[in-house]
């Protein structure tokens, strides 16, 4: 595994842990947009979303997107759409 991925994982885990307590440290509505306010699942998704978004930007900064022909046949967007659609249909019985 590349060192930068390990570092990104470590920093993401530390940022998520810090976000868990951020609203208790600073009772600001602005902090509440990024940190969980209560113990609901929805609020805890913020612990994953914001650090993962930052890590994604940091890991892809300065890299141009590869054309579809040079991605070794991997169609990430299409696979993501299929997985999302399938999971929605399985969870809603449609």
C-alpha cells in the first residue's frame, strides 16, 4: 500500500474522531453543520463524509482524469450507478 493512502487513512480517522467531539467543544451552529449534534445515525454519517471528502480531494489534487480508454476497462461511474440502483431496489422491495 502506498504511504500516502496510509497517511490519508490515518488523518481521516483522526479527523473523524475529532469531529465526534467538536460540537461539545464549540456549541456553534456552524460547527453543527460539519460535526454530529446528537447520536443519530444521520449525524454520525458526518463523521465519515467530511473527512472522506477532504481525503478524496487531497489524494486526487493535481491529477488529471484519465480517458475512459486508458482506465484498463474499469468503468467506475457505471459500476457505482448499478450498485446504488441495486441496493435501493433491494432495500425498498421494488
